[in-house]
C-alpha cells in the first residue's frame, strides 16, 4: 500500500476528494491511504500561529519553520515503520511542472509520500533545504494554496497504480499516446440533429 500524508491548514478541502469515485475505491481496496493532517495542531504558540511576515519585507505571510517541521517529523515517524522510501513534496508554482511522465514515475516509485500544501507567500526556505524537498507545480499560474495542486497530483498518480483502473482503460490510454483521446459518444445516436459517426454505430454492442 502507498501512503500519502497531506500536511495542510485546510483539511476540509480533502473531505470530498477522499470520499469520491476512483480515489475512494483505491482507498477501500487498500491500494493507497490518504491521511490529512492539520499543520496547526503542531503549533505551540498560544495563538496557534503558523505564519509571519517575511524577513526583508514584502507582502503577504510566510509559513514558519515551526510548526511545519514538527508536522513533517511526526509524519516521517509514522512512515518510517514501513521501511519504504519517503518522498517529501512541496506543491509550489516554482516547482518542476507535473506531466504524465512524472505522475507515472511517482506511481511506480514504491515510495510513501508527504505532501506539503503551502499558503500565503510560501514556506520558509530552510524547510525545503532541511528535508531535501522536491517542489512540484501543476501549472504556470499561482493558486491560493497547494491543496488543489496536491489533489491533482494524487489523482494523476493514483489512477496509474496497478489495480486502480480496469486494465482496459489504462491500455487504451497508452495506445492513444497517453493524452490524445479521440472524441467519445454514447446514447442517444442523435442529439439535436448531431449524429454519432456511422463507423462507431455499427461497432456498438
Ligand atoms: N501552489 C500555488 N500555486 C501552485 C501551482 N501552480 N502548482 C502547485 N502548487 C501551487
């Protein structure tokens, strides 16, 4: 089983994700587990603060080394028992761009994952150095946080793991050069005067 531990300030954003469709089934089949952890629970500050203004000035706030480091250490402790490689990924617009090949590599790497979702202006750079963190971006735009990005990453990786999708769906995907799917149609054979191509009609069951 591949384990994902997601570190976030917005745990509610994952409630539907883990309870829906293919991801839900992959969890039920014990192919993956997804644990969502609130970084704030590791804050020892009396106001449970997790962010401060950046040194040197500038707008916004930066997530500080603590409590994030404590959340990471706790996750490592949980995953160490499995004696699998642990990959720590920070979702960031600065990271390497996620594509099919990277998702496939992650799906096949037999690692467990800690995914860090930043907010505000990002996280303290020393965290990235200290834990040799990989930075991954899901596109050339800036989101308000890494939560959606981590869901995109998990979705694209999990669906490539053996046993998650039917053999047929994955084979078809690779036969069509991964991304270049052809147009699809289903019943009815005519919609507002638009007909399904004849060649497909003669082949349907
Ligand atoms: N966090 C904010 N923007 C992001 C992006 N484009 N990709 C990944 N994480 C992000």
